C-alpha cells in the first residue's frame, strides 16, 4: 500500500469533511498519523494530539499539505487538565469540535503475561491510557459535539472482540472501549453518533516484533484471509467514512478492519 499522500491524492473519491473539525489522540505516529492525514485529505480541519510535540508538529505540517487548517496540541490523555485544554484550545482556535477520534493506546511488555504475574502499575497504566483516556476526552468534548451534531470514533482492536492470550489488560481495555461505544451511542443519540473501528494486525512500529518473528508473523497470516498485515492508511479509511454523512444512520457499531482475521 502507498502513503496517504498517494492513496488520498484524489479528493473526488473521499467524503467531503471540509466543514468539520476533528481531534485525533495518539496522532503522532502509526495509525493516528494515518487517520490525521486521511481526515485532512477529506478536507477536515485536524488537531493531532500526543505527548511528543515534535511528532505531532510533523504530522500537522504533513496534514496542512492537503490545504486544510491544522494545529498540533500536546496533551497526555492520562491528565484531565491536558485533555480539557485540548478541547478548549481546539474550540478557541477553530470555533467548534465535530469529530473526536480516541486513538491513543499502548500495550507495553510489562502488561504481558499470566494474570497472576501482572503488577497493579502495569494494569493501571494500560487502562488509564486505552480506556480512561477515552472517557476523559468524551467528557471534555461532549457538549461541543452536541452543539455540532458531531461524532466519536473509538479505535478499539480485534482484542476488543475476542480474547487473546497473555494480553489481559489490553484485551480488557479494548473490550471496555467497545462497550463504551455502545452505551454512549444510546445516551448521546440522536445528537451525537458514536462508533468504533477495530483494527487487526497493522504494519506499524508497535508490531515490528511480530513482523520480525517469522513464527508469529506466519501464524497471523495463516488466520488472516487477506494474508497480510494492514497498512495504517487502511484503518484511516473506515474512520473517514464514519466521520462523514455517508454514515449518518450508523451508531453504536464496531467495524472490524482486520483482513478477515475475526472470521475464523
């Protein structure tokens, strides 16, 4: 697959998001970067956010190449003040918030293993970013989304649809995110739509150990009907769709972008 600049070079094939302002957490690399660029290619004003200023500033500059306004805002989703400021700064700069993409997440080595071996700190760290971070942002941005009849798109995982061995905090956090998507969709309808995208195995920096381990890589390919890892931009596509009017009657759903991995 090509970079977003190639895949999205023709705006004619994309929904028109030129009237929308989107916040993307974890927007500095991998899937978050691709989502930021995909939304920008569709005309949206995008605010990529993460803890590392240099990364999101680079992505914001890339996104600006599509012609839409962008602004990088440094924020840590585990810090409520940061999250509140992210929403406030977005509104102060662009006047509104139409789309929130809860993409920030991680799965550190310290949180892998048998449940009896996991420390409180490891469990808390994963839940605090992957699940509580999403709670913080929708809490901060809920009123703004109601004013614009906006939408929330949570980036879950196939780990939110099935169980995976030795990844218990991560699986719990992603199942929680899928559940949050459903419950928010009920409470916030009809003003705000809430959906999720559940990626399968994506070729990013985080999955390099899997890609480099031939046995693990082959086991993933054997279960994936499309027989490959996804490119990050292939996760951006469903997000752009869900953010658009083409998805106006879709809420409470989780779209598995997994190459068929959950079919088996």
